[in-house]
C-alpha cells in the first residue's frame, strides 16, 4: 500500500492532522513553529547503524535538487530520547546538512506523534520487548523507516520509503511544491 501511495506523490491527502510538541536545543518546537512550510519528517536515533544515516544523507542530497528548498523543513525525530539529547541531535543532523532539524521530547510526546503517523518503534533488552529503556542498558531499538510529508496545514500528504533515493524524492517534492 505504501508503495502505491508513494508513487502518487502529493496527490494523496490522508485524513490525518499531524501535530507535535517536541524540542530542540533552542526550546519547544511544534507544527506551528514552521508556518507556510512543508515538513519532511523521519523517525530514528543517532546510534542507528544504517537506516537513519541513509535517510539523512538522502535528505541532504534531496535538498540540493529542490527548486524551492526553503519551502521544506527536513526533520529528524528521535525515538530514543534516553540517549539522544537535543545537543546530540544537533551535532548528528548538522553532520549531514545544517538545514536538518533534530527533535526530541518526552516519551509520551514522541509516542503521540508516532501514533498519529501510524509509525512503529520499540526497544528490546536480552531479546525481550521493554516499554521504556533505562540509560546505561544495552537495549536495541527498532523503528519504521518511512519518510512522512506534512503540508503547511499540518496534514499528512505523502509517505515515502527511505530507499526512494534523492532523485525520486526531489522529483516528488518538486511536483508537490509546484501545486502549492
């Protein structure tokens, strides 16, 4: 289903209003912090070995190909707030591109956002699922690898696979921005 939706870039508006209450190094961040902007949002964590760095690399490469890069705010929301502080996220996202915004927050606020998106994430310790990890334990993290596009009205507009590639993602976003 997501593959079909992704191929319809910008033509599908989900019946979901997306809102969030998170934070970065400067303080509180909500959907309203980016008036008039599309949000390109992904979920992950800074010690992720593969999906997250690939996604952020694709964000950076995509931004270079956009006709209106200032119309899009690329956002990376941690699903590991136990280890990913606002400072850690800033350093991590800036490594890929200074325009990428890293957000963290309480577990409850992150869960509220992922529920709205229909995204999944969780933690395992010694092969067993745990609800809330403790700092200093050797837990593993699992999470969705999708990229979400939210329009300036706060609606989920499209969903892309993280392996879409910068060329195809930029083409899809440029189509959406032309319709704006």
